[in-house]
C-alpha cells in the first residue's frame, strides 16, 4: 500500500486524484503546512525540498521501497508502475505531447498561479505591481490553454492523460478563488467541467480532507 504525504493544495490533489484514477490503495498522512509539518526531520527524509506531496511505495522497482517527491515525477512513476494509458507509450507522438503539456504546467501555470495567490490573498502588504504582474501572466497562460483546448478534447490531444490531472488541479484553485466560472476561457471551462465529473477526481479532491 502506498503511503501518501499530502495537504489539500493543487499539488497535493494531483497525487490523490492519480491514485484514485488508478484504483491504487493508499494510506494518507496529513502534512499540515500551516503548522510547519513540512520541516520535520521525518518528512524531510522523504521530501528534502520540504514540499508536499510525497509518496513512499514499499513495492518499488525490483521490489525495493522507493520514496518520491515532486508531483509530476510521482504521476509519471505511478502511470508507469501500473502501465496506464494516462502516460502514453514512450516514443509515441502522444507521449511527447503529454510531456510538453505536463512541463507547461510545472513551469508556467503552477508557479505563476502560486505567485498570484500569494500576492492577491496572502501577502501582508498589497503590492499593486505584483498583483497585476502575476494576474496578467496567469490570464495569458489560461489563454494558451484555451487555444489548445479549442482544437483538442484534452490538453495533449484526444485522450485524458497526466497532463490534464496536473493542470486541472491548479485550474480548480484559480476558478474557486480568482476567476469564478472561467468566463474568459470557454474551452478551459468545458474541459474543467468535464474532468470535474469524473468520480476519481471528485474523490481525490477530498484528500486528505475537504477545503
């Protein structure tokens, strides 16, 4: 049984959604980042960058335990472990498109939405320049997604992949707190609503608790 270390954030949801999609059994360990649990030595031994999520799989490669941090790496590992179509076969065009949009999320949507959230919701001092800079960039990124989804059912093409899981979880936060039903991006809204209907997604978004 996989041990999941998580908290209800977009990055945390990625792994719980993936585990639910794969039907894998897992134990959940709450790492309360509001109480600095991420800095405890036991967690740092698993996730040295003091970030959630992280997993420990007692049945890793060659039957040996393995711990992993970084959400995209975890999703790739789990997909390969289960030989899931959520990560297309390596060497195919679908594989490279999935990698392309997965890295797009990791390099663009996630970091920029996180910075927007910090300056809009959490910063003690409201800095108009920072709020405008990151809000404008996140809107630009959503425009990129909207164009891609205008020509494709899912981000990497016609199949649901880890790229959608990675990106969707950040879209949930952006929709809830900043954009209110995604009015500027009809293709993103169509994709978001379609994925939200998946039972595994609904379960994964409630791990480790609803927020």
